[in-house]
C-alpha cells in the first residue's frame, strides 16, 4: 500500500525503483515481487499506467497542450508519452477527448 501511495503521490517526478525501495525500507527486488504479486504489473508498467491515468484527467480538463500534459505527468520524452498513451488507451492523446 505504501508503494502505491508513493507512486500515486510522486508520479509527476523522476522516480526510480531505488527511490521507492528507500521510501518503504525494503530492497528493490522485494518491491518488484510485491508489485507483481499484488498488481500483476512491473514497477515501470504500473508507474506508466498511473501517469497515463493522470494524463487522461488533465486532457479532460482541456487547459493544457498535450506536450504540457506529458511533462506534467512525468514524461520527459513526448514521443514516448504519445506512443505509450496510444498503446494503453487505443487512442492518440490528441484524439482522446
């Protein structure tokens, strides 16, 4: 639960597996095992899903440009954000709403 809380709070920042492990006080590999067992996801895929969900909320608000949303949710590479968004939702971020 602490791992998920941390990810949901800090998703917009640059987060490493080590950051999360340090926060909860367990090893990297133990964090990976817990996430896989409890969510069925790897660390990176779970973090990306959290970021995409945050991006969807921001897209619905309509106040920011897509590249601004990508940065706001923690993606420094717009092309990667675009590709991942399309993979997760089936739509490009510009056509989502």
